[in-house]
């Protein structure tokens, strides 16, 4: 049986662990490394599918936890699945809801069977098991789905993390067995283990022995330093097979994306670009720009003078500042559009620098120009 997604390693960058690849899915073949815009509630906030298409988005995210609770996966299934429901014909990936239960839900209780928690919308008691998460993702119909895992706090004790890793591996096994559509939906395993090299190795080996079509590295971007995250990636990525995609969950600033690519990561997601856009903060090639600041009231330059996106070609800082301050929705549409374009363009430049074997020079340029080297 053909796997639902097929990863082809095209080229390794000469001086780093970066890889240029192709990810074939039932909804298209896409280049990696890639950034995936997040559309938690079946929409990338403030963006239409045609705008997402225009800026080059390939795979977007939605979320099991949110869509299960509202509107209900049964409604999405009746609509013909997520692609039809949200009119998006390229790739869709859903997270399993594990992270949301641990970060959103009030009181929760983890047992071998699954996790009991209170629905953050109506306070009702809910239960999410590995089998239930897979059933929801099968019904939602994304091209790529995640196993139910526990994303533990990074600074937990070794014993806690060891127990959690072993349960996450047992949950992954149960999810594989419950998966109804392995020929057109690819289920990824999620590697945990916090900052412990032996536990990351154990988690990766457990999952690789189950032969998933792709692997996520979870439990990161949860408050640890960028140095700690990079250190974990240094020793975790090599435990994963070269011929399968690697997805680093929840990472999306320019510096972290580049440093993840250098360590062999192929796929990234983060709410950052659209989240900060909603309060008027923009990513630019000269660092962050908070466009609602008074100093931009008469600044008729584009958000970013090095950006060729639709927003930067047609609107000024002064106009966007006015819209944001007037709570005009078009304002956050423009900042969201630009921020997503900025990260998707950055990944296109990263892919080019892998082709040209000059990713480290590109990293230097970005860190210098975009202000990441400022101590
Ligand atoms: C921000 N840092 C971060 N996010 C993480 C995620 C969730 C990623 C999902 O949560 C949302 O970002 C908060 C995104 O929007 C939706 C669509 C909900 O999906 C994305 C994780 N998910 C799982 N299952 N396991 C993990 O170990 C894990 C680690 C993460 N670290």
C-alpha cells in the first residue's frame, strides 16, 4: 500500500544538517523546508484561501481539540471533510489536541486510558483517548494527522518525563491501530523526552520501530531557551530516519526556523505571525515593527521596504496604523497577510540557500539585519 505522504530528500546542504526535500501528499507535492500557517478553527485568522494560495502556503494546520468541541467533527465530516468545509485544496495537517488539552483545558487528569479535562467552552467534563483523537482526525480528513501525546513541561523531573514518554509511545501504538485511513491520511508519531538525550532517543526509537510515515519533535517551544531547543534538536534529529519528514511543532520566528532547518527539520508551524499581527506587530527585514505606534502616523513608507508583497506594494504604515487604531478588520488582514508572506518568503530563501550551499551566510545576514544578534 502506498503511504499517504512520501518524502524525497533532494539535496543536503554542504555545511549543515539542512535538507531540501519534496513532500508528496494527496493534495499536492510541496517543497521542504516549509512553514505551515496555523488555522486552529478551520481558518487561518484574517486570511482567505485565495490569499493563502497567492502567498505560497502549501500545508495549513487545523486542530482536533477545537474542531471536536466546536462545530463537532461530525459536521465537518458531513461537509465532506476539512478541505471541502474550508475550501482549501492544498495540504492540511491537524494536531491531535494533546497540547491544547494540556494548555487550554481547565483541570485535567492523565490516565493510561487517556486524558480527562473540562471543556474550556462550557465547563463540561470531556475525555480524550488516543483512539478518540484518531477517530476525530479520521473524520476531519486532513492529509497529515498527529498521534495523541502528552506535551510535558520542559523542566519536569527525569522520572516524570520517562513515565510520560513511555505512555506517549503506548498511546502512539494505540493510535496506529485505531487509524482507519492509512492509505490517504498520514499519521505522524510525536517524539517527546524534554531535554533528556536518553529519553529523546528512547522515544524516537519506540516510534521509528512502529514505522510512521513522518515524525514530529514535540515538547519544545514551551518556554525553554532557544539554546536549549537547539541543543535538543542537535541530538534528537539524528535519531530519526533520513527518508521521512521531520516536523518541529510550534516554531515560527525567523531565527528559530533557520536554526531548526540547519539541524535537519523539514516542517514548522506557529501561531506567532498571525497572533502578533492582530495587535499590529509586523515582522520585517529590519526587525519587529509595531505599526500602531504614534511615530508611524505620518510614515508613508511600506511596512518593510525590502518586501514585495501585495501589502507592502499598496499600503503605508500610516494607513495600516490608522486601521489598527480604528479596530478596522482590514488592518489586521493586512498585517496578517504581510507576516505570513514574510515567513513563507523566508523559507523560500532558505530553500534557495540550501541549493546554493550558503545557508550559514544567509543565517548571518538574517541575524545581523533582522536584529537577532542584538544582545
Ligand atoms: C507553541 N509551541 C508549541 N506548540 C506545540 C504543539 C501544538 C501546536 C498546535 O498548537 C497551536 O500552537 C500553540 C498550533 O495551532 C494548532 C492548529 C492548534 O496546532 C498548533 C504541540 N502539539 C503536540 N501535539 N505535542 C507537542 O509536543 C507540541 C509542542 C508544542 N510547542
